[in-house]
C-alpha cells in the first residue's frame, strides 16, 4: 500500500510495530530514535494516557534520497495494545507496508501474545492486507527477565512459519536493530518488485538499509550500541 507520487518523485513507506500491551513497542522506537543519525530521522511523537501507556501511536519518520532523486520518507508507528483501542489499531494499520510484531517473552503473557497476533491477522484482513504477503517479522522482547518462554520453544513454534524471529531486550537495546534491519530488508524487497527501486532509481537493498540505520558518526549500526 505504498504512497507513491510519480510527478513529485516521492514515496512514503509505513511500518507498524504491533503487539500486546506493554510488550515493548514504544521502547523499540525510543531506542531507534536515540541511536540513529539525527539528520536522517525526524522527531518522535508520543501520545500517552494518564498511566503512561501509549494511547494512539508513536510516529518516527526517517528520510532518504535515492540516486534518481526519489525522496523516500519512512514512517514508523506503534499501536496501543489495550483491547479497548482496537479501532485505533485498525486505523494505524491502514496502508501499512510492513509489520513488526513485538511479543512479550514472559510465561504469563503467552495467551496475550496469541490473542494479539490473532488480532493482527484479523485487522490486516479488515483493512485489506494479507498477513501471508505483507513484510512481517516477530520479536520476542524482555529476554532479560526471569520466567520467560525458552528460546527453543519459541523456535519450535515459529520456525515452521518462515517468519523471521528475533530475541530482544529492547530496554537494554539488544535485538532492536536486528529486528528493524530485517523488516527494512523485507520491505525493500516487497516494494522493489512493484516500483523497481533498483532498476528505475538506482537504490539497492543494502544502500536502502544502510542509509536508514546510520548513526550520527556515519558508521553502520551494530547490536549492543
């Protein structure tokens, strides 16, 4: 559902971080905002309720220009995980070009993870998107806590799906960039098939990902930074 204006030579891509309440969606964006090159990203907009949970969404825009002059703006949103905000989740998912599902690794949250992923599938269908076709990655967050789902159990459950899965502690900055980078790669591949980012605009996947994951000293980002 790419927004592409050929006359203006600009494109807007939209990524959505989805998942149950308090799974770490906002923390992922805060980490990205803190470490990525300020020249390539906009400000982070956060709308909170009185209890500090995200009510509507977080918006973190990134910018890059292809060799052809094509201006690409990448918007990254999170959605509220609380059940009562389902209408907002549907609204944010509209025209999404990629999704990162942020699961909570705590054993007590297995049911919430399942219900949230089921809700994602239903809401994608509601807005006319196919979960089998949209770029999608899964992150199991909060790996720094006790009483978490064993990694082998996560692998056994998700490996057959073919969906990339990452282990993370967003609070500590671990796994955040790997998740984001893989979602960018999948999104590039999806968009390139239709809009020929390489053939028409000279923008290959490595450059696309590289420009969107630069820190202020122009060095590529690595996990743990």
